[in-house]
C-alpha cells in the first residue's frame, strides 16, 4: 500500500507538527469523539458553485440551472447541521448569508467568467519525487511509495485553450493581499500535481474566485417570503440564453471533435496578474511560470520527505492563531505540561474510521463532454 499524504496534512505539518502527528492518516489518525458542528459557509458555497459550474449543466437554461444551485446550498448546510448543530438561529443566519451571496454572485459571474468549466471537485493523486533523486519516486524506510493527494474546486479552459485551476473561497473582512495569493503553496502545488496527474498537460495558472461574506443577515420578511429559487428563476429569465457553441461570459466553447486537435494560442502579451474587484467579489488570474511550478514540486518533495521520515521530530507551535480552533488542544496541553496524554486520548478521541463516499458530491474524474471537454493529448510546456 502506498503512503498517501494529503494537501491538508501538509498544511497541518507546516502549521504545527504536534497537530499533524495527532491527526494525519500516516501518524496517529485520531479524531475527537465529540466535536459540535460549526457552520462552514465556505464549504457550503463551494458545494453550490460545483453545481453552478458543473460542465454537464453549463449550457442548460439558467431558469433551470440556478434553482439547483440554491438547492445544493440548502442541502450542504443541512448536511453540516446534521453532524450535531443545535443552534437553529445560527444555522438559519448562515443559510440566509449563503443565499444572499449566491443571489448576487449569479448576477456578477457572467460578466467576468472568461472560461468554460471542464471539471468540478476533482481529486488527484500523484507520486512524490525524491528530492535527492528527482528522477525517482520517494519511498518510505519500509519501501512504500509516497503519494500526494488533493482536490481542486474547478478546472476551466479559457478562450485561448489554456487550462486554469480555479479556487473558490469565501472571505471574511478585508481581501487578503495579492502577494498572499501568489505565495499560496497549496494552489501552486496543485498546478504541479495536476501536470503529473495528466502527463503532457499544461496548467497556465490559478484563478482565485473570492466572495466576501455578507456583513449582516437579511431579515426582511417580504424578501424571505419569496422562495430563493423563484427569485433566481425570475432573474435568469432576464439574462440572455447561451447555447452550446456560443461565447459564454467572455469565454468560448470548442466542440470535442475540434478540441482533439486544438493547441493553446496564448495572447501576444499577457499580464502575470489580472484582478477585478467589485460588489463584494474579487477575481484574480495568476499566471504561473514553468520554473515556479517546478520549484513548487521540489518544495513539496522536501516537505513530504521530512514528513515520511521514521525519526521525524514532532513538536508544538503554539500561537493565538493555531491553538483556539485546534481539535487536539487538550492532549497537547497535557503533553506540554510533561504528563501522560493517553487518558485524555482514550476518553476523548478515536481512530478515524475509513473514509466514506461523500453524499451528493459532484465531480470525480469524468471530463466534460462538449464545452470544455478534455483533449486526449496536450501541448508541451516550454522551458521557463
């Protein structure tokens, strides 16, 4: 069996090695027995946007497609609450915020979507290279192959036949600095990993699709009396209907039989960073240089090689940012005091059960058929 390191585990390792040691699948693999469900608007909105950008429905009439987006938001919040959320008012507030956010997003997105969707919520798993021997795969001391896995929110193709990885995120407060997006290690590693996952394919860059969380909750009874999908259906009726081979939101559709022979045609001059901000939304296009993508693969190899060491050093990294939300805070405090944490772990934690199929999840590994369908061969990335 291969040793699989996830993108979340790598981030945990960088944040606090003790947290990583408690929770990583290759380490103790523990989870709390009792952890109250907390509303996750970011996850719920990403679930809804997976429906909005689902390739198989991209050319459906908006009056049919948009209500499905809101229904998926409702289901996503319900799935979260079912895990143990008791504060009904809090969950209603999150649902209202999500509906308000999507209501505005579906008006804004067609003005900036310069792409067509190819894949949504798609997993990848690739061999990690040995940092000491880049031509060979990394193995553990026991001889197990080491692999890296993650998931992308959206794979899209633009009017120049260039492929982009799109990352949706809900933002609280001010927009993060653009430099923080450029340095985002997980999204950069995803570009490298996807090119290994589909050898010969070039990822042009990352698109950060950011939605600012509403500051308040709409409580207008007249507005709430209208079912949200009816509002969206009425709004969709006023938008132009886009058919299969017409431009969509500034993007372009290429039928599959033509895409088999298509080669990316980059514009003569392309800015490395393009950004548009308005009405509580920000769309940032980051072109990734081949050298930067290759370097991300090298950094990934170094990090994962350290994680896979049998004698890896484990220590806490306490901070006001890391500790309050950490699910392993109690046993960590016991260890930091020099005491035995086993009683705390036995009473409050369990071995994480095997992963179960995710209910209602779109995505998988199927390519879109028609708009944004994948070619069977890809152009080679030039050296850079």
